């Protein structure tokens, strides 16, 4: 497990110390609440309105008893225990309580992992630092609890299980409350107008949709609804057609139809508004939205 894991084992018995067990157990205990907040926040920030299938959530809960301890161990091994060693060795002369030094050490280790994420995964560095620092709070406090009130490993895991339920309920209630008071901003698609929609839109695989004033459209390699007897999720359509703008309760839509219905492209394809005010998008799902990605068009500037 590395030198830092060895530093947090009881030299007499060779077993993990109560503090290291508390760090792993607390890291696992907070994950259900973290997942719940992510599941609540993700649809609110999703520009395409992707839903999460109930079956997938059920599978997540079924594997949670096996998965959570493993994730807690990985989190403790990667961030919490190295941060505690940094606090105990490098920051030992900093005039702060032990728990505060360890939280600072955990945050410093989180900065390193955030930098790795920013370089390799393209995630936002400040957001990653804030999230990793927040993920270190509960394990560090659990370590302080185990230091002040030593107890056996089994007792620590039972306490972590009870705390996990409490944290999950708080997240379950806190998500809607945070949205209601504006802490979590719900995504609002940009409104469309005929003037804003008119122009050239481009997608993947060379797809081009030119929407002309008066409702005429020119399609080049455009994905479209394939018709009732088709076996593919979508057809590739070329030619002239028509379009119209429709107002929706949540999203405005652009309805495109190829004239003549050649090659199974006679069905109407409904493109929904997405993106932002500055960078609007049109998107559509073909097939099952729960198992497919949206086809996206962006407007030429």
C-alpha cells in the first residue's frame, strides 16, 4: 500500500491503527451522500436533459455494500493517509491543532490530484480542489474521533454505517432545498427565434443543416428519423426540405423534414434547443435516450 500506509499501522500488531481504519470507514460512509448530491445536481446542469434509468440506480444500491469499502480504501490510500503523513511530518511545526494540520495536509494532497485531473482529464482545477478538500473533512474528523476515543475496528465501521445513513438522508433533503434557495442553479435552455435559428448548423460526420428564411432547409449528411420499418436508429439524409420553429414548455424545437421522403428520410426530426445564450445548440436523441448519446448541431458564427 505504500510507505504512508505502513506509517499508519500498529508496529506491535501489524494491524491498521484505529485512525487509519476511521479514515477508510468515513471515506466510504460519505460516498452515498456524495452520489446522491451528484445525481441531483447532474440533471440540473445537463444541457440535454439526460435522465438516469431506475434500473441503473437499483444496480448501484445493490453493489454498494461491496463497492463502498473498496472506494473508501482507495480514497484513504490516495489522499487521506498521505495527507495525514504530510501533516504529521512536514507540517508538525505549524501552530494548529492536529486535526487542522491534517485537514491542511489532505487539502495539499488534493491539490496534487486536482492538477493531475486538470492535465489528464480536462476538469476544472479550482472545482477539483474544492471537491477534494470537501471529501477530506469527514475522514479527518473521524480520525480525530478515533484518536480521542480509541475503539475497535468493528465499532468504527458500525459508527460509519450509522453516519452514512444520516449523511444520505441529509443529502436527500438538502438537494431539493439547495435548488429551491438557488445554491444549485437549474439549467435553462436558451430561447430560440426564427432570426436566431436561420443559418448554417454543423454536426459530426460532416452533417450540415442550412436553415433558410421562409422555412426552406438544405440537408447534407444529416441524421434523421428513419421511419417505422427501419432497423437503424437514424437515417443519413441529403437534399432540400422544410423547417419550422415550435415553442415548447421547457425547450423550443426546430422541426426538420426532407421533401420527398427519399431513402427513408420522410419522417420529421425534432431538434431541441440546448447550449447557452452565447453558444446555442440543437440536439436530438435517436433510439432509447437512456442508452444513446445526443446528436448535436452547433451554429456557424
